[in-house]
């Protein structure tokens, strides 16, 4: 196989590009699409969707990684880390993104899965069992499962604006008012995962960032995934602000909590998140390392309240998971322009990362990224079914709402 010609901003890995003897033992597994029942010709439509969105100004750069349980079949990086042509090109391997609310699943939910697996976290237990300060004014009726399914009755965001230190922010978090009866209905909330992170820390007796680094990221070889990334990575971080230094989280409440929070604060790369997706597709294990049991993956990825699983969203058809993933698919998005979807029925995962929120004038319509993410998911599923002759008209071709 001949290597594909490259141009700036694109990363393509072929069998011919691997070192003699194959990839290193701990390398991210790469597989030829046809070897796992996918069509290379159809996967090429991913590039078209990504480039259409880039040309329309929807994002300064974009990374997409698609794989099956055996390994990655398609990974691309187009564009640059900022709107300037002088900034570095993005790559799935090296470009570090503020993944925003993907923190809820890649860090906080993974930590909860591990502790549940070990019998140390009980979903039916009141949160106050682990956090005695979380009492009064209806908080006693909030159980752990409510935090995971966004049915705690807590508001969409905690009021931490008056906190002057991470310690005062944490105390304020524990006094967040319950605004409706816990368990009655769902309201997407940053407060729930932020409080769940404190539950994790109380049980594990160590900070959330250290726990997930020790139990998830290092075992899976996710070397570029961390809260508060080091200054050595500054040149590789795709910024989300014109004023914040590289590596400082975009979310204001996560900053008030010191950069380590249950709802936001994690930074990662496309390749690193692919390692996590592969572990989840393989029942909690990858590369000879098991981080959770298959029963834990099944329990947390299964719909529990409406279309929500425990910590995870599930695919209701449309939005960032497209129209072709099944109802068992689980995933999440991030405000900065990130998404990860895992379809266990099809043994498929799709990751898309951007820093779409980086300001520019005029601002790009969010419809561009929304359409491209859905296109990538639909293309990946269609590439698995050679008998599917239905015409695929990309949203990126129609560009509805792209000119606003």
C-alpha cells in the first residue's frame, strides 16, 4: 500500500507508514477499514464534510477519529489551532483540546464506574452519606443516581461567581439549592457532575485529577490527557479564548474550582480519547489493561432515565450522533465543540474535536459544526454496510443555516 499524499493540516496513517515490525506495543491500534468490514471509499466522505465546514469558517481546525473495537480506521486533522494561518496545524495525535463537558464522562463518570465496580459507591445512596455538608433544603433527598442522570433538582449551573478561592467555591457548591423535587424530571446540570466529583474524592481519598490519572489515563496510555495541562504542552493546545492562557479551562466555574471539576476542565487529544473509546467498546479493557468490568460498562451505558444513561447521553436520533447510530449508542458533547459517540451494537466509535468557541468576527453559526458532527457519524455507520444503497446527501452539502 502506498502512503497517501499529505497537505498541511492532514494526518493519514497507512500500513506503509508504520515502522518495521509494526507499531510499538503500546501504540494506538490502527487497522485497514476493509479488514473490519468498512469501506475506505465511503469513509473518504468524512474528509469532504470536515473540509466543507472548515471552508465555511465553522471552526479554525478539526480532528476526527473513527474506529471499531479492533482499532482506528480513520483519523484526520484539518486546519489550525487558531484562526491565524501562522498557528500550528492540528493533528489527532498531538493537538490538545479543552474537551469541556466530555469531562463529565471521560473523567467523572469513569471514576464513578470504577468505584461502583468496587462496591464503594452506591447509586441509591443519598449524596449526604458521602458528603455530610450536602444537607438541608431538599438536598437530603438527592441520591447518587440523580447526579448521574441530571434528575437531582439542582439548577443548570451552580452560583460560584462570588467564590474567591477553590476552597470557597467547593463550599458554595455544596450549598447549591435544589430547585425542584429530586428524581421528578431532568434538567441538564453542571452542578450534578461537579458535586459527584466531590463524592468521588471523598470515597477515593484523593483529588479527582489524581484518581483518574492513576486509574484510567495512565493505564490506557492517554499521555496527553489531564486537568491543568503542563506549560510544556502550551504550543499544542487549541485555545478557546483570546485572553485565557493556553491550558486554562474555558468554563468559568471550573476555573473557580481550581481547574479540576466534575463538569469541565479536562484536556485531551483525539488519539487519547480513542484509547478510552476502545476500552469501552471492549468491555472496559484495552491493550491488556482492564480499567472496569464489562458489567460496569453495561450498567452505566444503559438508558436509565428517558434517553439518559448514567453520566452518558444516548443516541435519540439526530444531533451529534447522526441518524444511523442505534439507540444503544452512548456518548456526550462539549460546549467548546467536542463530541464522542460509542455504538456497542455496531462496535463503532466516532470522535470529533474542535475549538469552535474561539472568538472571531463574524461569529460562525453553530449549525456548521452541528451538521459536520452528524455527517461524520452517519458516514461512519454507512461505511459498514455495503448493501446500503440509499443516497447519502451530506448536511455539509446542503449547508442550511450556514450563512447566518
